[in-house]
């Protein structure tokens, strides 16, 4: 009998991935890799020390509580109570997941299904679209648009058109995915912009999935605002955070979802049926690191603030270098990525594979001839807006 | 919201036996033989590998590694399983690392089970199989185990899989815990089975470090490619440093393979003694233990205790649930009711048994 087994319908078309292509290329050590978003700076020493201490404790090598190691969920609830000014129950309002990636997955699997529409703002962190599709729902895209006709110097110039946004909402809209600070542009949504989104969520009874992994990385003159704190929003928002981005330990793969019990309980059901528990020693070490920084949250030396100061100077240095090379960087207000308009260089790419968008071809040319890698921006948008974004590439500056 | 908040795929899978029983054990037990994890330490060579990795000054071990498995780990797993299966394995396409064997199982079902598919589950079963099949839209079909399960039966399963072009998801997390000189047989090594089998393994069980949550799948690329798609759209990467330490653990075992100092030789020897001790103790108590050939669990018949804990036909709880609750509250001894590991349809036939874990120091 011939072998009839193929992939399930839920993963049809979801096998390709921009990273597979570009991380392979960038693995060549002679290439300066400013593409993938991983720090090559060291995590703070106390974070590494806490993990070393934990390795010696026997019971920390066995299973812990499924929805999150007790000391970690307690630390998270304390830190975020301080930030949010509201009570957060560590057992019912917090779920620890395998990276923020795992939180996005748990949230979408728990709350989104066939028949639903989910609004995704372009450009977007690339996993949002396949995750929404895997849940059987329809992604509805809305692009950030540049206010001043492309002569933009700042991420703040990229905005949503409120009328256009309102048109995307209908009775099928189950959720909108918000990412602030934004990857790749670095935009930090203002209170007014968040209010526009919140008003629509309340009007259409829509959920908000707020990816805030870069919440601590905001630069001078900007403030990270949590949409969950706006009136009427706590009850309909799941806010996602990341140890990898908070402590420069992407390889620990720990993240969390915070929200009201009536939403988090469904994420917990997904979690208990997908991987059940996250690694114990890493959670314990992370909890200890959080306690250290929790105690100094009013102190400028707290890592949550010192990291963003360190990155601000790296941001400025990279912007300077790019300008000197004749490029137009968009200065980010937050995050650790910077997008750059490369069309100004007018590089002849006619001999590279025509079927790919301009930015893909540019990055391949840049890797081959300049030994420098970045990520093409059109990887982060839906099919209709590729033309709008294909003159940009993304650099990471946490290096 | 007029329609329900949560997705339909969560229907019927929200209950979980561990939530209740872990809480009971934490509250009342003096001796916890319930949940399956060792209370003895993970071997020194493993924790030392973690310490070495941390002290080595390579801070990139705290950053993302390869999504489908840290290179050092997939390479040594491929080498190990080449030996065990007697075939060449490509570490990049025939092995994938997951967050525990639990997530490996999740990837299998999500990648390969569609709505309308039937999945045969042998009872009693590790409790997650049923909800995972349901979450994937599949229909579980339950087949109860009879007292004897032998190589001939594995051969029979293999024949049926080949005849009906069915896949086999083989959960072999306890592959090293086999007693009395018995041999663990890998179904993937039987005729016609490699191409249709996904083998699931666990560092937690192999190295007594359940809290590290490192697992893997081994299988043909034509099946693993689909698991990779699920993995890259659900968790993407697994923790780097745990993978690095497990890789070193496997390196050590590769060099000591078959030798008396091998952890895979010493652990089953140690656990066999604990098994025998528990069997004796339960015999003395008046329970009727069933001697296991493998894993670190054993099941005992509690029907001799009907005088202490009488039947209550009006109770909505099965007898074994009531017995284990009575036992933990009154005797401080925690165990798990066996009917928890049966389907709704068959639970009531197996309410006279409870499960003990003997991976315990006492």
C-alpha cells in the first residue's frame, strides 16, 4: 500500500521560514551578523551566577509547578504589580512559557479558531501570521505608514491610519496583535495611539494580544505604556514578556503571559496539553535575578534601565555609521532593531534571482560583497504590502 | 462576547488529574510515591556538565541555538541511536530536540493527526495522550493491555501498521529502565517500521533530571519534517544550556556504553533493588503488587482493603480515587489511582488498582 501520510491541514504552507534561509548564511564566521535578534553582549553576571547556584540544588532538577515555578510567578507578579499599579495573582494571572514565542502560541491556540479574524499590524514579527493560520483563523493586515512620504528619520513617524484601522474591525475580529516597542521599526506606541486601538477593541468586544518583550528598551524621551492599563482593557488583554529580552538570555527560552484569570485559565489548558512544565533550574535562577532587580526598581542601576542606556549609545553609533555609508536609518524609539532605506544606494542587483523582492536580493548581495548580514523587511509583511517595505532592511544593534 | 472566549479545541481537555493529586500529596503525604519523578539527585556528571558550561566563559550558551536542536546534542543523539537501531542517521533531519518528551508528543499529534483521523491508544496510558489526540481533532480508539506484552505483540503491532499504512508514535522514555536482564525492543527496528515510526525519548527519564525538560524525536525525515514545522510555529527553540549539558552526558555514556560504569547500566540496577523492596513491602501490607519488567512504576491490587475502605456504589468517584485519597490523608502515603489512566468508557473496569513510583530514596 503506498504511504499516504502527509502533513496535517493546520500546518499546510507553514513550513518555510525566513530564518532558515538567513541564519544558515550568517553562520559563516567571516560575516558580521547584524541580522538575527540575539545579543552578543554578555548577560549580567548575577544572572549567570544564580544559574550556577541553582545547578547544585537537587530538587531543582526535577519537575516544578506546571503553570510556572512558584518563586518565579511570585517575582513576576511583584514586579508587574509595581509597574501596573494593580494586584496580580501569581497563580491565576500569570503563566510561564517557553519564551514569549510560547506565550504567543498558547494565547493564540487558546483563544483563536476557524472563523475568527485576527488583525496584525505590518511589519510584524514573522511568527504572528503562521500562528494565526495554524489556529485556523484569517490574518487581516494593516500597515504602519510613514507620515512624511518616506523622508522619515524616526520610528515615531510610522503610524496607523485610524480610519483604515477601524475598517479592519468587524464581528469576526477575535483579536488584534499589538507589539510595542515594535519589532522591526522600533516604534513605541503613544498613549493616544493605544487609546485608538483600545476604543476599537471595546467597541467590537475584541481581545488584545500585546507583545511587549522589549518593554524595558525605550530610549530618552519615550515611555512604554501598557495597553492593558487603559480603562476597559485589563479584562480583554494578554500581555506577553520575555526573559530573553529582559536579561539578554534568549537561550533560556522563558517568557510569560499576564492577564485576567478568565483569559489566562485557557492559556493554562493549552500549556498543560502541550509541554506541561518549563525547565525548573532556569525558572529558579530567573526568579532570583528578578528579586535582585525588583529591590532596586527605584534605582537607576536596575538592569531594566541600565540596559536601555547601554543600548541607546549603540543605537546612536549604528545610526551614525549607516549615515556615513550614505544610508537613511529610521531611528528607533525602542527595541534593539533599526530599519534602513537601502534604495538610496542604487545598487545594481539585476544579476540576482528576479523572483525575490528587492530587499532579499540586497541582503544577499550585501552578504556576498560586504560580508555583512541583515534581514529583509518584506519578510515581516503580508503579500499586499511587500512593495511598500521592500526597500528596507533590518539591523540588530545589541552587539 | 456572544460566542465563547476559548477555542473549541480546548473542549473536554481542561481537566487534569495532576492538579488535584499533586496538591493532595503536597498537603498530606509523608511518603510521596505518586507523581513520577526521582527524589534522588541527578547524576554528578550531568550537573557537573552544566556547571562546566556555565563556568566556561562562552556567554553565547545563554543565547538561541539551532531551533531543531543544539548541534552538539543532535550529533551525539544520532550517534547513539545509530548504534541502537543499526542504521545511519542524519543529525539534522532524523533528530529533533523538544521541550521534554511531552512536547515531542504534542508535535507528533499536531503534525500528523487531522480531524477525522483515529488514533489507537493502548490502555492504561500516560494521561496526556488522550487530550492531545482530541486537541488535534482526532478520535482516540482504546485497546486495553492484557497481563502479558511480549516481542510477539510488538511484531503483531508492526504487521498491522504496515498492512493498514498506519503510523506509530513510540513513547520510549523509560527505554533504559528495564529489569531482570530483559531487553527493550525498539519497534522502529522491526521490518517495515522505520519509515512509519517516530520514537520519543527523554533526558528527564534517561538522566533523572525531569526538571530540565529536554526530550527528542528520532525518525525518518519525511515524518520529522512535519514535526519541525509544528515546532518552529510553537516554541521554535529549546533552552541552549540544558541541551549542551545533556549532550555532554550522552558523550560520556557513548564512551562507557555497555560497561559497568555506564549510568544506563547502574540506574536500572539501582532501581531494580528499589522495585524489589517496594514489592516486598506491599506484599507485607497485604496489597497485591504486579511486578513490572520496566519503568519506575508499579501497580498494586487494593481489593484486599475493601474492609478498611468499603465500596460505596453511590459515590461519583471511582473506588481507586477514594482509596488513594483515604490513604494519603490517613496513612500519609501518596499514590495515583490507576483508573486515571483509562478512557471514560473503560475506567470502571479498573478501579481496584493504584500506581506507585519507586524512583525514591527511601
